[in-house]
């Protein structure tokens, strides 16, 4: 069975739910274009109808058919994306991440400010900070893609676009060009790619 | 006949004691991006924050004659800031505070 | 031209229902099937689908509404999950007895207590005696296809029966997969418009539905439906042949065999976990284990002859049960008693046992299938099964 890259996205209910989904769907759709096998879905038990509740979205990318399609969670994420920075205080975002993982955070603060709240942060290969709020200006709030529905408003009009750019630059898991073909705001995507601050830790 | 792992066990008839006072299995302090901050000088103990908080996170401490904030459960809805009658409450970004860290393993 | 979309099971269902040009939809929210109704509501609102979209006041109301609409000659669609399916129980028999081809999507969900959203087949299986067709889809593609196939079979004049079109909650209903969505022309070729015949409600020709009968007529009433189920398999085969021809698929009508050539032990399974079972069988074969999989596509009508013929070729059959039948003859799930009944009169019978797996939405892993294969191989060696029911993952080692 080929290796499955697991990307876990932490976001907040209602106000940033769509943005979290856009990150997961953006990565999967971009990887699809590169001929990969992918999955993108919400965590089933996190109940996103509650404003601000911490939630998980998942993306999985592999070179071969993903055999365990139904695992409810990403047990060993390689990449963790935090859509709202305050989540690092409230959740052990590195749970299940083995040594050498990558963390991408939406914040205008410096990496070491964020690392203060992550006691096991030294196991990371790198932490990346991108000011997605500053670049995109606003978050999209939309429920058409929840619960297995089809997204009716398209992907990447808000803060997900610069976050995706940052993920592409930090992880190399998908090409920027593939992402540009699936997001609406390619300028925000590009800005995220260029302005992300990556700090190596090991 | 069966080996039931502890973390998968379910109580008889799926009936469990109800929480009294607080529910430690549903800590919500990690829902907030902003927290309310109080200036006790301006506070006149009108009790609006105590009454309006949906999660009872402001309580009156009789001895200290102050209202006390619950960091463990406050969701940062900021209704108290909105309802304060004397401008004693304001909001502040959660990452500016090293305290009040909840850090759960899972959302609940 | 068919186009490929990435859709969850719920979204695939909505696409199929749209292409079937349904007339009346009745909704009521319950996780995990709700997204299908959300998608259909969007389509109706955007003018993509010309249908009456009614929000029922509960699942019982949902079924009652589509009962009336179907009786008036409309092609209808409704759906539910878990306790919603059992809440509507009263209405299933009237619809089937009135010979109205209502279609209900069931994204299955464990029954209460408590509120477990996870998949389990028990909700739909509890209704399997109500006189409806019933079958499970393994993937969003199969869910899409099954909706069209069931309308065609159910509305056939030789059948005129309602259908439960089921899919595993969350595993199939929420996790997206690739779906080839055909164009309207192909669907119209496969699915003719609904023609209810003479028993439609029409003010110009007043009809009474369900008047009182005497007890001595009761058996005759039931016999009518029993005979429809005898005529059913031929219609199913015709419909599947046509479907395969028009949409370029290769569905077996009743049981699908996977790597069964020279197999000695097989998993007998239905629903979403069959997708994982396929990978498990491939890996077992790579290890030299002569394993195979037989997937059941229709549990009603239960394909007695096909199941008997196919399973009697193997040495041991492990029935994967994702439903419960408390106090039933095997003290396990619902499928093993039916499989054993299908095999009873045959000269050559395999050893049969069952594995409770996936209940409550539990994931059935590749390792679980390898464990099951070990039990089956052990049974072949011993010449008999140890138990008739194994609770996967919980058996004392």
C-alpha cells in the first residue's frame, strides 16, 4: 500500500468552517490534477453548527488508491494547518504528528510567538506563519458544502487561498500551478505563497 | 467471552450520571478568539454580565465584592462586553495572554 | 456525454433523482441523509429540477405525503436515516400493499440509544418484511446507479412496488468518490416516464384506496404481493442488462463475485465495507490465501437461487453482518439465517459463520478482514465452524 500523506486542518465552526473546508478541498482538487489519489472530508463528530467550536477537516493524498477510505481521523498527520491562530492555545494541534512534521498557521505574529503556546513544537521540522486575514481581507461563510453537500460558491475566495499558497510553499505536497487552477483568488494564493514566513526547527 | 477495551466501554443502558455545576467532558474555553477583560474600577456590580452570560462564566464573589471570570468555559461570545452598563468590559485577543491555556487533545 | 464529478453519496443521490425527473419530494432533516435533500432543495430553487418540494413535519409525514403523491400519479422521492426510518414504519406496508412505486433513500444510521450517527444497516433491515425492494450501494457511483435502476424496476407494470435504496451513512453518504454522471438523454432512454395505470387517483374517475376487507380476504391481499416478489427477479435482470448496455457498466444483477476463481474462503458482504474487503482479498491472495468476496446487491428480493449457486462452490463463507437481530436464530445479524436458508436444500454446502462488524459506525479495517480470513481458514481445516457469530475486535484472544 503506497504512503498516504495526511493533512489535518483545524478551523472554527460557522465563521471559519467554509475556509477550513476550502483548504482541504483545495489540496485534494489540486493533487487530483497531478494524477494523485485523494480524499477530502470533514471530521464526522465535530458538529460544525456551533459558532467558534474547534473543528477538524482532513485531506489525504497518495500515489496509489487509498485502501482505508473510512478511517474517521488522520491518526498520523504530516502537515497541520491552523486556520485560526488561537486554536494552538486550546488544542494539542500536534497530536499524532511524528518528528519532522510541518505546521502552517494563519497569523500576523512571528513563529516564535506561536511556538510559545506549543510545548512539543521542537519536534517539528518547520513552522510557517502567513497573514491570511491580512491578505484576503475576509472569510467566506457558506454552508452549501457541509454534510456531504456540493459547494455552490466555489473554492478559495477568502483566507483559504493565501493559506493554500503557504501550504504549497512549506510542504511541496502540491504545485502552486495546480492550486491556481482550482481557487478563485489566484492573487491571494500567490501572495500567501510569497509572504509566508517559514522557520526551520531541526 | 469478550474483551472490551476500557476506552470503548458504555454504561449499562447507556445511562450516565448528569453533570452538576460544570461538565468537565465539554470544556469550551478553547472556543474563544477574544476574551473579556474587566476594569474593576469602573464596574458598579450591576450584574448584567452575570445575568447575560449564556454559560454562567461571570459569577459574583461576595467576599471580594467583584465579579469573577471563568477562563475554563468562556466561549468568547462577548455578549457581556456588549451588555456592560459602565464600559468596564472590553475585549482582548486571546494570544496576548499566556494564561488560560486549555489545550485539549480533541474538541471534546 | 457523461461527465465525471467528485460527489458524496448524498450528492450523487440528488443528481440521480434530478435526472429521474422526479415530480414530488418530501424532506425532513436527519443526519446523515440530509445533504441529499439539501442538494435537491438547491436544484429546485435554482430551477434545475421542476418538482414539488414539500417539507414534512416528520418522517411519518414524509412517507404519507409521497404515498398520496404517488397515488395521484407522481414519481416521488423521500429519504431518512436511523430512527427516522423506524418513525415512518406505519406507512411502509400501506404503500407497498397499494402497489405504489415510491422510492426512499436510506443513508443508514445506528438506531438510538443513544444518538450515534455512525452507519449500521439495522434501521433499514428492520423494515425488510414490509414488501419493499431493498439493496445497498458500495460507493457514490453505485448509489447513483441504484436510484435509477430502482425507479425502473419499481415502476415496471409487472412489479409496481416501492424501493428502499440504501447506502452506508457517512462512509458512502459523506465521503466523496468519483461518479460518472450521464446526460439526460441516456437516462431518458433507460427510464421511461412513470405510468401508474388504472389505480391512480383522478377526479374524473373516482377510486377508493384501501377500503376495509374481511379476514378471509387477508391472505389473498398478501398473496398478491408475494407473487409480485416471485415475478421480480426477471424484471431486475432485464433492467440491469439495459443499464449496463446504456451506461457501459458491468453490474451483476444480484450477487457480484470478486476474485472467486479457485477461492476456498469468501466474505459475503453488502454495503460500503465491501470497498475495504476488496483490498483485503487482494492482499490475502498475494499472501497465498485462496480468498474471495461475494457482494450482495439486493437483500429484497433475496436472490435465493443465485446465493445458493454461488456460495456452494466454496469451502467456507464468512457473512459480514452490519446489522443486529437480537434473539434471532443465529443470535447475531440478519443475513446469516437467510444465507443458510438459501443453502439448506443444496447437495453441497459450505461451512458458514458470521462476523459482526461495522456496527454503530465502527470502521472495519484490513486487519479485521485478515482476522476473519484466519477464522474461516481454521474452520476449513477443522471441518466445522467454532461459533456462528463472532464479534469482530472484541473476541477474547
